[in-house]
């Protein structure tokens, strides 16, 4: 397995982990009678601020997966993982940092740090496009 394939798998695993945590917490709220199973809003806006941040962190992963995962898939499918392998762990690290900050806080400093982590991912993505297109 290439580094790119491993990172893509771990990106998917991270996205799935956020979803599992959200559903475990939602299940707990239902089982304890705090929320009825049909009362959840997709963004968790009717429950805790943490659950709202968790929903957004998961949604951010899902939203960015077609772009970054797609680029990794292109590299894998075309046998060009030398383009993505070196920076793929950095992309995953920046994604996990972004999600972690999202879960922790919405302060100005946290939002700026979260954007910085996302900017790292965007920069890596732009670089990969450039190299995959042979520019």
C-alpha cells in the first residue's frame, strides 16, 4: 500500500470516527430520554454547542473528501503517487488538527488556527493539481 492509499484510508477512517462519536452521543441522549430520536436536527442545533461543532467537523471532512480524496485517487489510479506521497501525511495531519480545533473552540484564535490548518490543505491540493497536470 502506498503512503497516499494509506492516508486516503485514514482520512476516511477519521471521517467515520467523527460520525461514530456523533451517533454514540446521539444514542446516549435518546437512551437516557434527553432527546427523542426524531428530534435531532442535521446540524445538531437543538442540542449542545459541542454537538454542533462535531456535526460541522464531520461535515467539513465530508465536504473536502471529494477534492483531496479525489486527488489522492487520481495519483493512485495513474501510478503517480510520487506526487502525493510526501505531503499526504501533512494533509491528514492538517485535517485532524482542523477537526480537533473545531471540536475544542470557536474563539477567534481557534477559528484563525482552524483556517490555517485548512489553508495548509488547500496549498497541498493546489500543489498536487499542478504536479498531476504536469505543469
